C-alpha cells in the first residue's frame, strides 16, 4: 500500500498456543586438569537455567524470562568456562561446568546429579553455585563490585574466594541476615548434604523484580557482572591450584551436619 491514510482492513488468525512435554537435562562441560596428581579431582561451577514459566492468563507480557534469576548465572558459567579453557595451561584440577534444570521446582536437577554424578563425588572437592549475579539494585541497597556467599562460615571456600576476588576489585563478604538462612535454598545444598563444601554466590539476594515477568535483560548491570565473573574465575583458579582441598568448619555449629557428611564421604 502507498504511504498515508487507508481504509484497508487486515485480519490475522493465530492458532491457540500448544504445550508440549519435553525431557530436561543438566548441561555439562568438563575442562580437564593439567596436573598429573590433581586432575582426577574436580571443582564444580554451576547455575540453574530454568525459571517459573508464564502467567496462566492476563494482558501484556506473561513470560517469566528470569534474566537475573538465573539467566545471569547461566551465562556466567558459560563465559567463565570459555575464559579458563582459553588459558595456555589448564588449571591443575579439573573443572565441571554445569547448568541445572528444575531448581525452581525443588532443585530437581541438582538432586538428580547428586544421585548420578558425572564426576565421582569423593573426587569432587568443592562446588560454587551462581545465583542472581546480574542485578545490582538489591532491596537492601546498591551492590556494586560486591558479592555474598551463603554459609560464609560453613567452610574454607568463602574465605578462599574472598581473598582471590580482591585482585578483581570485588569484595566478597558475609551477609549477616542471609548467609546462613539461604544456604539450603539453592543447588549447592544437593552437593553439601553429600559432604562436599558447596556454596552459592550472589550479588542481590532480593531485588525489585524477583519472580516477576519484569525480570528482564535490560536491567542487568553487565559491567558489574563481568567484574564479579572475573572474581569467580580467580577464585576457581585458587580452588583448583591448592594442594589441599577446602574443608568444612568443624567449629561452627550450623555446619555440623555437613561436617558429619564430609566425614562419611572421606572416612
């Protein structure tokens, strides 16, 4: 049609939406270690790639994209894997990079992995899980170049990461309100209960669009996320290079159940 006003009418007929069941999988990539004495042990870097679907009805956008929860963690796992795989020499220990399905449905994917591991559980020395690392507008105030780890006092992993992160200009700290209470609320719990020192790192525990359709890509602070990812990569290099694997904190009461699980794993 020519430009300008017109009396033309267009009709569009769109078929009703269909739902099809599919089988979901954990997605795993392995970077083999370079040290003959340590390459048979590994560290896990994980995130979950699912979210909560869509609104049943209503006008406007009904898709829960989950850009921060946990698209940010998923892409971070991929980019950190890309960066470490490009090193002239691989880290001493192996690294298993994995994205889980079904975290929002009760940590289904990580529970499945705990029962069907791709790497022997007794040769897995630590897990770092990434959740909500893209948004800096946390409900308790802006979080710029900071990250918090759940269960900060539970094991040696958080202090190792905090020390390594300084080189990236990132402060890894203990959130006094959420550190312990959030420990069992993400995919690190599935491995921790087997005795593996496992923690979740996040930038914002809560943010304005948490579990809303408005959790969209344009609200991610990509520059800050890159800095946090750099800090995570440096922490992984420490965890994969240290001769001694990280240990649970036997002196901290809330960690006692995990200390006992660790003793069963390594009698």
